[in-house]
């Protein structure tokens, strides 16, 4: 590792039931891998995922109430035509990346998954949180699983190395981190209208499920301009690079 390597802090605001957040995460991780392994930029990356709830608790409480199918939920929330367009766009990406995405299954409140995600980060930073979130996205978008189900989440926690299934069930049946996650979701929701959103070094905002090429260009600029370079590699302190977020904040 070069002595001049600098660490880029990436704060990603997302929801595990958001298809665009899954795409954004794939593209971001792909960009990081390309920058490190192929371009060999003098950068390291520290990633933290913060919770956002597409579905407010007033619409879908975080308990065992009857669940809603993805098709019914998104049709009623964003409208038939936008939902059809979203499916077409996601399906195209899915085919290009050879990542199977299904629009079957149920939409559930995501608080439980966010609590486990937060616990994973507190236990091991990105090394535990990222594998857990990748597994949750895979279960939800590829395997039609209900990611609010206690058995599903506890199995994912064990398989991704966060904790044993028994420990995860004990955690989920407690109130640990519930207030913290609720507060984080409320705070973020007051400022963010759509997800995913990636904040770079606490200064610049990339909004929407962007391609890896967008992130690669940003990281190259940051690598070449250095830590304290002036002017900024961007046009303003906060820049939105192509907005295409999944916006259900008004739901």
C-alpha cells in the first residue's frame, strides 16, 4: 500500500426493500473494485450504510401484520405506469449484469433488517455490514423472501457472519437499537427525498442508482486532486450527479 493512500468515507443511505438501492450498491462496489484492482488508485474506502424506510411505519407497521405483494404495493404507491417503467429499467440492468431480480414476493417494513444492519456495523464495521446487506438484498430481490421474517433475518445474520442464528433471534426479539434506528430514519427522512444517496467525505452527494462509471470518474478526480486540493473536484460543495432516486417520501 502506498504511503500516500487516502481513505474516502462513503455514507450510503438506502433501504433493503428498494430495488434501486440494490443496483446502486452493486455499481458502487464494482467501481471501488475497479479503482483499486485495475486503476490502482491511491485510495482506500470506508463504507457505512445508514437506514431509510421507503415505507413509513404509519403505512406498514413493523410487526406481523398482513404483508403486501410487491406488485400491489408499488402499483398503488408510485402508479401503474411508473412502476412498469421501473420494472423495465431494472430488468434491463438485471439482464446486463446476469443478476436475477424478481418482482414477486412481499413488501414488509424494513426496521428489523436495519437494526441487524446497524448491529453488524457496530460489531465489525463494513466487513460485517456489507456482506449482511448483500445477503439481504439477494434474499429479497432474487429469492422472494420476506426480509422482515425473523427466521429469514436470523439465518442471513448467521450465514453472513454477523452472529449465530440464536443470537440474532434474541437480538430481534429485544428492543436493542430500535430507538437508535427509528431516530436515524426520522432524521434522514426529514432531509432526504429519495434513495439511494451516497455522501462522499461528508461533502458531496451522489443521488440515485448511478452506474459504476459515474463513481469511477468521481474517485479518479478525488485521487488526482488530493486531500486538501483546491478548488474542489466538483462545481459546488454539494453536487447531485444525475438524479434518479426511488422517491416514496410522500407516500
